[in-house]
C-alpha cells in the first residue's frame, strides 16, 4: 500500500524534473536495459536457438486455443500502455461469468535467460511522477506482451462463474490467444455506466463490483479509498490537488481481487504456491486509530467495526482523507509466503482481504505474478524453474517492495519541495493529521491547498491532533526533498 500515490498531468517544470532525475541516481535506479536483455527481447540469436519454449517479441504467436472472438476490454489510467489485464463480463442465468485475461509474460521470458535475470534484479516497476522504470523492456511491457486493443496476444485466461450474489461457483484457467476491443480509462467507464450508455460487458462491472463489495463486507475485508495527489498544469504553472477514487476504481479492483482469491484457493488445494499474506493488526494499532478518529472528529462507536467505519468515509472530505491515509499503517507487515509439497503455512490469509489471496494479475509490473500464473496453470505439477525459484521469491519481493516504497515516499517529498520552493514564509491552513507520541510538538499537517502533507514542528506546546491550524512554511528544498512547516 503506497504512502501517497502521486501522478503528473502535463509536463513537470525543469527544476522538478531535475530533482526527480537526481533522486533516481541517488537510489541507484537503472537508467536502461543492458544490451543482452534488449537483444533477447527482440529475439536476436542465439536466444531463439537456446530456448525450448517461450518467444521473443518478433517471433510468431504460439499455437494456443483461440479466444479472440470474445470482445475483451481494459480499464486503466488513460496514459497506461503496460496493460496486464483485459476482461469480459456477461450474465450466466441468474449469475455472472467473468473472463479475465492476464498478459502471458512467461511466453516471452525464457527461464534463466537475460530477460529473466534482469526481472529478478528489478523485481517491480518503479513509478516516478515524470516517468517509470519498467520491470521488462517497453518492447514487451508496452508492446508485444501488453493487452493493447485490436491486436492478438497470448494470455492466461481465467473464467470465473459467479452466482447471483457474486460468489464463486466454478473456476477455469488456461492459456489462450485473446484480442481486446477497447481501452477505457476509469472516468470514461464511470461516465458510460452512470449515463446508461455502456454496453452490457462494461455495465456489468458495476453489478459484479458491487456484489463483490457486499461479500467483502460480509467476510470483514477492507478496501481503502485513499485519495491520490496529482500535479496539475494550470496557467503555465503547476499545483498539487487531491483526486478521490471513482466507484469504477473499486469495481475494477474487485475483479482483480476475485482472481487473486481464486488463484490462492487453487494453490492451497494442490499444496504448492506463493500467497500474499498479512497478519491481523495488533490491538494497539487499532486503538491508536480510534484515538486518531476521535481527534479528527470522526464518530466511531464501539459497536461499529473498523471495516464498517472505512466504508462510511468520504475521501473527498479532508478529515476523512487524512484518516484513510492513517489507516494504511494497518497494512504494514504484508509479505509473501511460499509453500510446497502440501505443507501449508501457519498464516494463509491476508487480513485486509479477509481470505487467502495471491498476486497474479500484474505480471508485466511485478515479478511474483509470473510465478503465480504458472503454478495456477499446472497446480499439480508446476514447472521445474518455478519450484526452483520459489523459496527465494519472498526476499526478492520484499527488497523490491522496499525500494518501491522508498521511491513513493521520496517522490512525494521531492514534488512538494519543488512546488513550494518559492513560498517559504507563506501561511497556510490545514489539519493536524499526526502527532508523535514521544514528541508531541512534532507531527504532520495536511494543507487544504495545495494538496500537501508534510512535517510540522517548532511549536512550544503539543500539537492539537485533528484540529485546524494555521501554519507557516519554513523549508522547501528540492535538493534535500525536505518540506517543513511550523505553527504560525
């Protein structure tokens, strides 16, 4: 769970872009792919002669079952080209059928090859406000392997049948050739659904998404609708603003969760797998959130569960958005748990999902998903390369996730410092959203505008958690990524 998502609309100004470039250098983020990786991605010999299966970008499509007659569509941010998932939704009697196609990365990446080694080095795609550092070369991740519209692609095709309440009644997964017909963004999908102009496969995203959300409530699961920070171009300058997730964001996420839960059940049934696990939050952490809710003026009666409270919040309201951000602290401690030979681990569930769950729907952007897909395709006898690499995956993913978390945190700090660098000394209004227990004169403030959450220190008295406060900007240095406020 990222600390705060942040994205750019338009082109960042030069100082911001320079600061982000310096950050990539500081963190040792690779600038490009080695020649041998690019050569392998393009299918240059001797790569083609050395592999028994799989294919490079220029090779012919593999001989797979043909599902190109199904009119799949994708729902992603408008500028995304690395499209991992495409879906087709239909009615099945009183229930539903979810067809979910996942990019078949293993058809392009030969085990033990240069592409494979580079993916293990990178582990995950890193997202910066101005660009991304991909897990795979764009030739594959935004080209030959991406489920772009109007092109035929190999995919791992899930077919999940649901009853009228959205419960899973049957699951099938196999490789197939697919062809997406439309690339939608969240706003377009939401608008078509709201206005009644969406064709049935898109319109059913709401019906199935809401049914799955009701089941999530029933089992005690939690989806956090944390607002994004956006850098928005206005009048030849830039400012920060908040973007609350649309309902379509959540419905789309439910399809991915559904598939991850189905994959986890397959793994547990056959005794080999890699699960995404999260222990239940300790009582002390929940107790702290109760105090934060009270300080922010959020009514949380003792008979109301944490999951129920989350669903009552409106991320467009500043104090609700601040609380939702604090709720991400309960998701710390998530990791990957592997098991083989039927010896199941002591923890098989993800506390926020409230069920067994695995990552399997984003193989273009996350290493572990390629392994999960291969296990699900052959759950009784996964490929030897999968079994050989399974034990190392948790540490690899932990290291990669740690770097991704650092990137997310540092990017927010860099952006805020660059956009506020000329306003040192100015006054702002905001909410005190966090106070350190051991040092109550230090905490965080969330400004009304611009959309900044930054360190607050320098007062003589304890900070009033949850209350409005006028603050003065005392530091904004893009070079050190530091933004500091003090009570005015």
